[in-house]
C-alpha cells in the first residue's frame, strides 16, 4: 500500500482520472445533443453536471500538480506564478482562438440552423447577438478571457465557451489560494474562500446582476474547492 501511494505521488498523471474526464466529456456532448433534439433522459440530459465534474477534476489536478512541483517551483517566488500562468494559457488559448474565429465566421449560418431547431422544438429563438456579435469589444473580451466577468459578454459566441473563461479565472486566483493554504490550513482556507464567494454572489443578487451562464468564478468556486480539498486529503 505504501509503495502504491508513493508511486501515485511521484507520478505526474493519474490514469483513473483520464476515464473520469472522458466520461465528463461524453456526458456534456450527449447532454447538449439531447437539448438540441428534445430528448429527455434524467441526469444524462443534464450537461451542466458533466461540466461540474470537469470543474471538480480541475481543482483536484491543480493542487495535485502544485504538490508535485512545490519543491522545484516554490509558490513564494513570483516567477513560479508566471510559469504557472504561462503553462495554463498556452494549454487552452491556441485551440480556443482557432475555434473562436471559426465560430464567429460561421455565426450567421449557425444562427439560421439554430432557428430551424428552435422552430422544430417550438422554443423561443436564441438571442441573435450570441451568434452575430463580431464587435471589437466582444472579440477582445474573448481573446483576453475577460468575457466571463461581464454578464453581457459571458455567453456571446456560438461556442459554449463560458466554462473556459471560468477556468481561466480559477487559474488567475489559484496561486493566491495556495498561499492562503500555506498560511492557514486546508479547512480554514476553504471556509474563507467559500465565504468570500457567497458574499460576492449575495451582493450580485442585491444589485440584480445576472449571468446567463455561471461564467463568474464565485458562482462555481465551491465546485473547484471540492476538488482541491480532495487533493489535499490525498496528499
């Protein structure tokens, strides 16, 4: 048992999580297909649950890799933060940019197709801005991954990219959260972060700020924290 745990800690990959990530991807794909066809199967037809599984795995893996690198790349050094952000950016941005410009170019065609689907299912039409907004403001917000912070831009392309903006927000605050863990401990840090998220969400409701999708980090921080705490316990 001890040798097994040692091999897990020394490895940079947990193979069983690949299966969970594949399951989450299939879940999201099938769920969206059901939304577009009108089929209804409990749980399977809820792609947001698959996204939550992805989010929890992301929180787990960020802490897992942090623990592997903490001696080689101490988080007290600013250059470690820069290396972390650079790795995360280039892991997501290149492919996202390709898909973004492709989606914007095909926006009018995709909108026509969505109208046909909505008419067939007797649903209200999607907002045309989501498919047809090629404004500089919208493009810049997506290129910088800031779109998830703005309600009017959080769901403004044909792509279901709100979760990517959410993920980048998590990466932005992750080093600070881990420093908080070093100063306090796992449970107290989790309570502080969760409480801060609750306060922000409560203030948003008082101000009538609504996001069409949960693209703002405080709306999903508790899911990230679940994965982070699991990794902390395993370590």
